[in-house]
C-alpha cells in the first residue's frame, strides 16, 4: 500500500514538472486570489482602525456630532452651530470643548481639521511639535510628521489645501485626529459654512457616562458617543457600505482561481486520457482517479497559497516604506479565510474534470490519440 501511495505522489510530481507553464498559471491564479483578499481587507481594516486610534489620540472623552452622521467620518455635513460649544460648557461635568470643521482634500482624500487652536491644544497632551510652532496667521497650516515624511514637507514650505495656498508653520507628532490642520475660521470661509462646525470634542471632569447622559438629556437629537463606544464601532463590519465592496473583491478572487484551475485541469484531463486508461487497466478505481486529480490540484493550490502569502507581506512592506501613512492590518481570521477559500475554489474547479476522468472507459481511453 505504501508503495502504491508513493507511486501516486511521484506521478503527481512528474505531472506538475512536465507542464510547468500550466502549473505556474494555476499557482499564480491562486496566489492572486490570496493577495486580492488579504490586501483589500487589510487596507480597509487598517484605515478604519488607524482612524479610530487617531481620533482617540485627540484626548477627548466624548464626541458630539450631528444627527445621522457617518460612523467613520464626521465630514458628511458641517451643520452644528459653533455657538453650541458655549451651551456644552454649561453642562455639569464638562471641562473642555473644542469645535472642529472636518473637510477633505478631494485629490488626495486627505482629511483636514479646521480647529480652534487653543481649545484643541488643551485636549489630551496637546500638540507635540517636531519643528515650527502654532498658527501665526489665517493661512498657516500644521502637518503631522508622517505626512511631512511621505511628501517631503518642511516648515516654511507652501502647500495647496482645498484650492488655497497655505504656509506650513509647524510639524507635529502624528496621532491627533487628522494629518493636516488649518485655522477654524479659514476652513469656514473656504467651505462657505460660517459659524458652522462638523463636531465637538468634549473632555469631562470625571464620570464620562454621567456627562454623556446629561448631554443626551440636553441635546436629545444629537449623536453623543463616548470615545470607548466610538472605538468599538470603528470596525469594517460596522460600515455597511463597505461590505458589498469586500464581498465583491472576495468573489472576484474566487472566480479567477476557480476558472483558471477549471480550464487547466480540464485540459490536463483531455491530454492525459491515455494515461488514465492505463491506470484504470492496471486496476485503479474511479475514486482513486478522482483522488489523483484532486491531490494534484491541491498541491498547486497549496503552492499558490504560499506564493500569495509571501507576495502579500512583500507588498505590505513595500507600501509601508513608500507610503508610511497607509496602514495595512490583516486579521488572522482573514488569513485563515483566504487560505480556505483558495483551497476550496481550486478543489471546486477540479471537481468536474476529475469526475469526467473517472468515467472514462478503459478501452476507449487506451485507444485515445
């Protein structure tokens, strides 16, 4: 029995070596599926998680946002009156309030905070400057060190934000909400929403939940989230708009792998009709023929999985070096999913060709040219 098993594995190895191009295409197709799934999920998960950590880094305890605003970004609309900040400060337990106008640089999709510098800097540990200092005029901008490193920015350099020129007055350590900051009044003038903001960061004196309940009672129609609650929501599964995209990418990867493996395996079966006839004449059962085809396919799939994992981590490393601001976090759950989906798609692609091979009549197969 051991000798028969050895012969089957040697046959599989020889078949893979004899057809290197076809074997390579199958391996690459499976690898593409693995890379596609892991990088798409990793980028989405990384962006969402990293954004949540930067919001946490501001140092506030609570977020006050407009009704029906997005979980992920708060720049859906600047509809909160700036004067609401004074009302928030009157709520018992509220120590500090900072208004923020969130905008987006359309070309690069960079998030920009329009801030009242004094109140924003008082939250948490404040800005930690690597170079330069606070705003000196309405057309000054602050960037974080990762943004500065990625785009080779320095203090005194002019950059264009929202179609207007700004002078970089300071470079700060990353981790306080956005990577780009401008004066609140300047952001309001550019966007045409005078005296309006996107959200308020609130710092409490102690009991955050008690303050939250007081704010909900005072402002029943607003979204008021504790930072802990906000961070639990910062997960791709809580962003329904992203789910169809993720499922589409996963389905595309599975379809590519399935079709390439199906076509390659079907062609292999046709080319090996005579060989299969010999095996059946020697006593190989239908189950053994099916097993032979599936084993060969799974060997190619396993090689594709290893290549895909290696390519994913190499791509992740290259992107991290070239784009330090891009975070790619790949959960272990999705690594296991990608491996299982790759093996399942390859096995599914080989099922019909294997079944067809098992049904060959030995006499007809031996006579096949």
